[in-house]
């Protein structure tokens, strides 16, 4: 009975992993600009992207190396001239 229980848990985990991998292959990828800010002590990672649902929104997400800190995200509405400039920089 214990063997059957462990086998069923093992197969459930394998199926969950494969399902997330299969679904992830068909999702659209957004172009991001990523870089690290060099600071004293902690080097945060920064990701910038334009949203797909509302292309005039430009978002910045900051991740710190500290596992106790939550990522920070800020989105601002940009004007059309900035959108054209960002598209040129991404090429």
C-alpha cells in the first residue's frame, strides 16, 4: 500500500512538471531589458518591459538578492515618442 501511495505521488509530480513545461512553450515571450545595479551590499536585478494588453504602459521590476524582500514593481504611462525610442533601443 505504501509503495502504491509513493508511486502515485511521484507520477502526479512528474505530470505537473510536464504540464507546466508544455503550457509554457506556447506562451508569448515579452522582450525585456534586464541589468544589474551595482550598489553597496546588495546588487538588485532590474527588468523593464512594455505591457502587451496596454502598450503605452512601461513597467520596471526590481528583484533583490535578499529572500525576505519582495520584488518592487512600478508601471508608468509613456507618450508615443518614448515608445518609438524604446523600440529603437531594443533592436
